[in-house]
C-alpha cells in the first residue's frame, strides 16, 4: 500500500513510519519540520527511515496545497494518515490563529486531495481534548462534544466534523482516532513525562500545576500504533474511536513513578491550575476493542521505565 503520512518527523509519526515500513508499505511523508521544538530532534527521529528505499520525505507544510498537489500528481496514493498538527493546549491559547490555519485549513487541504485523487482511506489523528470537561467517565465516543475549552481542542473537533462531511458527501472511508496522552520513545520534549524526566535527572525544579490530583489516561506509543495500523486496513465507513489505556494515573503518582525509575527525587514547585487543562481524561476503549481488536499492552508502571531507559540512551555521549 502507498501511504501518504503527514507529521512523519514527529513523535507518533516517526514511530509509525518505522512500523509501516517494516510491514512492507511504501511511504510518502510530509512534514514542514518547524521550530515548535528543536528541528534537530525531528531529524533524528527520521534517521532510521530516511535510507529506506520505500520512504520519501517532503519538507512541506500541509497549509501549502499547491505543493501537496504536485506530490499527489507523482503517483497514486492508497491511504492518507493525517497526524500533522499544531499541538498543545497552552500554546494554542496564545496563538489561536496559528492553530486554526494548521489544524483546520491543513486538514481540509488533505481531505480535498483525497477527494480529487480518489484516495480510498483517510485516518485522522484526533485528541481526547475534544471531550473538554466531561462529567461522565470513562469518556465514550457517544458522549456529546459541545464544550471544548482550548483552541487546540476546538480545531480537533472541527477536523473530525470535516472528515465526516467528506465521508457523507464523497464516500470517503474515514476514521478519527482520539489519542489519549501518548508517551514513549521520541516523545516531544515539551510534554510532561519527557520534561519531568529531564528536569528531575538534571536536578532542576519541576512545575506541578494544581495539587497533583489531576488524572490522565497515559497511552504508550506502541499501543497507539497498533490502533492506527488496524484502522488503516479495515473498512469502517466513518467512525470515531478512542485509543487509550483505559486506566488513569494522578499527576503526583506519575511524578513518583519517574522518581523511582530515575532513582532521583523531584524538586517540585506547585503552581495554580492552568486555563485549558482538564481534571481527568479516561478512555472507554470498548469500541476500539470491537472494531480494531485493539488490545493495549503497556501499562504505566512498565511504560515509564521503558521511557526512562530510552531517555538515558538518547543523551549526548560525554566528550
């Protein structure tokens, strides 16, 4: 299968690319390799895939439709996996227009390309943030989505709705996968697990927003990739599906797990809760189990040591 993958230099995208190549697929990857975080990290993420004969990288923005058109004109595309996005709740509050362009216009560009070029499958990387402050737990795909509380969440919600439009009007086989707090090797350096690990290891103070009671459904990246690969190969019509571990961990317990794995104590500065943050995320994954045979394997007490081991091996070698 020839797959067009957006965001292929990122955390999830680069791990997914390695897996898809191992499965025998051909990949065309689009990533603008912007400076949201150090581009050198993204280039390291690409290093395993770049030499592969069935891998081709285009450094292009998903907002640049003419450039994308030229890529699609080169050869037929069987499926699009759309992971590229401006990510993060707090940065979206500072720059909502940037998020609107990348996450809504960019998604619409990819859907138009799918329609114009007869692409058979569209997989959209959505987010648990669309649930907002949801009073019902665990979060089900059937829950009403009316009150996102950040621009990032609103753009992901808009993306899901636009994907449905293209299924309804043009028959696109499409699935929106709501990822729940993904972590693992190559995780972005600004995300909590990576940032806490680095700061605790270096003896620096970490910032804890709130009293540590907020809870997240942390999902190891290999489990997310299992779900994406299953969604890619199954005819689904249009579906929205949660991908999580379906277990929650408090912030204070997460910090404790990182401390244990590093063998170091954290210096913690407690700060007020941040606008846009939700008190809990918790995935109901019964639909993923039913439609995708999704079966997450890596629980948090196993995943944090795996991440810390990757972190230590990724550190620069002392001169």
